[in-house]
C-alpha cells in the first residue's frame, strides 16, 4: 500500500512572521486575561505535536496524554513569562515539553529514553485527536478541584466551567482583579500537587 505524503509549500518570511505574531498574540491573551479561546487555539495547534513528540520518545499513549496536559497547564500558568526576545513561541513550548518529558523520565528511570532533540515533528494541522486529549483525566481534575479551598474553587469554576474572564469574576465575587489572579495562581499550584498525588 502506497503511503501518500502531503507536501506543503514552505512558508515565506512574511507568512512565518505573521504566524509568529499570531502565536505571540495568543500567548499574550492568555497571560493578560486568561483567554480560553486563545488557549484552545494553542492546544489545537500544539497538542497533537506534543503528543507525537512524547510517543516518538518512548512514552505510552496514556503517558503522552498526561504529558500533554502537564505541558499545556504549564503554558497556561506561565504564559506571562514568555519573552519574544528569547525565541519564538514554538521553541518556548517545545522546551517546556522537553523538560516535562525529562522530569517524567527522572521519576521513572526504567522507561526507555530517546533523546527528544532527535525527533522529527509531523505536520501541525489539527486532528480529531485534539477533541479527546485529556478526557481520561477529567475525573482526576474534578476530584482535585473539590480539594481546593472554597475561595479558590469559586474562581476556578467561574473561569473554566462558566468560561468567564477574570474581570467578570472579580465583579461577581466583589474582589479586586489582582485577588482573582492570586487565587488562580494558588489554585494552579494546589491542582498540580493534587494531580501528582492522584497519579
């Protein structure tokens, strides 16, 4: 059976620049206002590529999905730390992914190691796979959210279950937006700890 390869026209400098600007604007929207649409766009763009990278480096399908979740959660939490002067968005994201894989390998030394620097990434076109990534961890996330203090749980539920921006959350809870951001940051830290314990 012949394998049909899709040949894409290489990006010119102008297209590459405009793509980079779009990625930077998505990161900025996440950092400044917790924009879920921007996050979903990044997830659709990079989720399958990160999963492919993890599987190519020897991760199982389940582990690859867990690592995608870890990487995307890190991007969500650390979007404000991205600096265009240090490189483009994809380089930053794949550095986070590489570090996540290395951290996992350190915790599981019996897993086979493949240098992720040698992996060739496939086309980044979104697939139906992105719609199911993370579905297996939904129950764990819900359980971790229930363990949060009430004030942090309220912020997380408004942001992620009701898709409300931080400014609206601040008005509804009658607290400054800085308080909302602080509670979200504390909640992310606790969620990460809880999710690691639930693994």
